[in-house]
């Protein structure tokens, strides 16, 4: 059986590697750097990032975005989506993107409702 050749590059060909092992180490380093940035921001919590933006702190938005970046990168490299045809990539990625955006919208609406109940107190409806 013929061995499948995977592309030995990351960042759209910006970095090229000689073996899968060296590429895996590079991907590990990239993901570790993103994780270290997340942990450092979580520990330091800069005051400038604690302002509200679209109902959530900017710091939380950064965490959400960096988490999506890591998830995308893991899917792209370790699941070899880069080597697949665009139809398969779209059938995997697009539903996930749509569902995640829908989940974020629902969470923001529900969180705002809970915040309003906590802030204003319980409001009873007179039917």
C-alpha cells in the first residue's frame, strides 16, 4: 500500500519542515505559545481588558478567539484537513462554525437575562 504524503509546512507554506516529527514539534510549540498567552492573560488580567464589549469583557473575548484559533489549528494540522478537498473541509468546518456562533449568541442572550434578573431583582408577570 502506498504511503500518503502530507504537506510538511505550516502557516500556508511560511515554515517548511523535513519530517513529520519536526513539524509536530513546531505545531506543539505554536499551540504551547498560544496557551501560555491565555494563561498569562488569565493570571495578570490587565485592567484595560476588563471593559465590557458586546456584553462580555474584552479579556473573555480574547479567550474565546484564542480557543477557536487553537481548535482550528488542531483540526487543520492534526486531522489533516489541509490535505482534503474543499467539499469535505467545508462539510466539516461550516456546520461547526454556524453551531458555535449560534451557541455564543444563545449564551450571551441568556447571560444578559440572568444578569438583568440579578441586577433588577425578580420580576413577576401578571398574566
